[in-house]
C-alpha cells in the first residue's frame, strides 16, 4: 500500500479531470452518505484507468488528497 506522498502525483492527475472534479466538489460536504460512497468509487475507478494497481484503501487516500487539493484551491 502506497503512502499519501506516493499517491500525490496520481491525485494531481485525477484533479485534472474537470468533469470528475466538478462532481467531486458538489459531493464534498453534501451530507449524503450514499452519494459520498459513489464518489469514492468513481474516484477509485478513474484512478484505476491511470494506474490499474490502485487498491480500495489507496482510492480512499486519493479522495483525502483530492479534498486537500480542493481546499487549497479555495484559499
């Protein structure tokens, strides 16, 4: 399992997908668990198109990294 630091470049690649990130931003903080789970799955699935070795745990870590990217964009 890769560390957050090792996954950071992949998170940056994912963040370049504007359609995905638009949905991601709308989902952040929505308070709907099912929607959040679907978004996590979508992020992981997309990540697997870039790197087929991404695990479920790494997918969750990528979501956390994307949340940090979104927060940094807001400041």
